[in-house]
């Protein structure tokens, strides 16, 4: 009995330890030779190493300048990085970037990325690895049904797997040829071998005259099996839609009035330690600065404890955006754009998960 009580006491004390102060690192510095870095994702390999995949530009800073996907690895939890080399060479006529990584339930690693052949042609591709990212399968193209524009994309860090095994990718389409952007869900029930498109999510159901559309969504599975979609839009708040059939159809989008936001994407995960949702986004309707966090303890119905993750005094563009969130043990690793005079850098923040709860009345 004494040992049991002692064990409980030690476990409780561990949760009461003050969270570790966040640590930050410019992991991919911007420079004249490397003017933009970003749209990254990270995964922990079975040997404990971290692999970071990111877009690396060799000319210009726009979405249509030359880029390819590179990778780095860390053997010390993200403190130092090495082995910087090409992961996916430029497969588009213009550029290749915006990478997502997902460890599947069967142990394989799924990767998604974009190629752009012109300012009106963008495509999503998938590859898989069964040897911890040493080699990759042939690429599979996500094919949109007839009637769409041919400009189809997916942000970085936008793949999830549901509890029943279905894989979801948060996609968007349009923005060219006079068509506003619609959001949708790409889904696969065979570990990424074949893909299908869910129904359109159209922000014009809120604002019929809206020209920006439902952009750059993010997805999370809720505890009751429904799927929550968060939507970038131009209406001043984060948008939301719900699917009750695993990403095929969606409720009409609505605005989360308590989460003001600019025209910028949000990112979301579920914290394994508490079961709560962690949101990373810009809590500022006018621009992508600062970068903020919030916690939901009721599966996205309400949000609390908004904190400032980072601030950058640089120009309004590019701001702090295109975040990836990677849980590793009790740490949360964030990557995102960070402007520096020499170029757009990729910044890494590392913090104890309890940091996001500091200041709440009932902390974990």
C-alpha cells in the first residue's frame, strides 16, 4: 500500500512541476541562396530520430518560384539538425512544396505534397515509405472529378487517420478562372492506395458575395467519431464545418466568433496527455502576427486560455503561418514561417504540453 501511495504521489507531483520554458531555433535560415523556407512537417522515426521535411526555395519567395522538398534529421529531440538533403526534387514545371507526413496504423509513413505546373495548375501527390523514409513508393496523383478548375491543393501537415483506419487529407480547390476556393476532404480506405473526394464546403453559404472562399482547411476527429473541419476565410473568424460520415459530407460552414483570425490557416491536434484539443492560429483579424494557442476541453465547442506563442516585428507578409504541430513525449514541436531580413526562415518552437495550460484554473 505504501508503495502504491508513493507512486501516486510521485505521479501527481510530476504533473505539478512548472512547465519547461519554450525553446526556439531557426532551423532553416533564409538567405540570398535560400530566400524562403516553410510549409513543413515533422515525424518521429522508430529509432527515435526526428525527420523534418520542408519546402526549400532556390529563387524568389512566391508560391510559383522554384522550390523542392528537403529533409533534415535530429538525434537529440530537435536541439540540433543535420543530414540536410533533397527529399522530393522539383517535379513540377514551376515548383514542388507543401509537405505532409503521417504515421499510419500499419507502421508505414504516408507523405503528401504539391506540384505546380502553371499559375492555373496545381496537383496533390501521395507517396508511402515502409522503411522509415529511406525509400518511397511511386507517386499517386489525387484526381479531381470533372468540372473543377485543375488548381487543387493541400497545406502542409494536413493528413490524419481516423480511429477506424480511414485516412483523411484536408484539400482545397479553385482560386483561378473566376472560381472561389472550396474546401473538401480527400479520403482513402485502403492505406492510401486509392483516393476519393468528399463534398464541397463553400463559404458562400455564409456570404454569397465572398470571393476568397473556404481555404486551406484542417481536420481533427472528435471523440464521438465526427470530424471537425477548420476553415481559413476572409470573414474575420475561423470557420467550422462538421462531418458525421467520416469526411464525405459536411454541415454548412459557420464562424467561430470567439476565434478571430486573418486570411491565414489554423492547425489543430488532440493532446494525448489530456484529451483536449490544441489550436495554433493567428488571433488577429488584421494580420498573421502574433502566433497564438488555445485549448478546448469540450471538443471544439468552446476555446480558452489564448496564449501568445511568438511575435515577429517583420512585415505583414509573410507573418507567422503554415504551422506544423508534432507531439513527442511531453513536448509539442511547432514549425512555422518566420520573417528575417535575409529571407523567410523556418522556425522551430519546442515546449512542454503543460505550457499551453499555464494560467488556467484547472491545469493538468
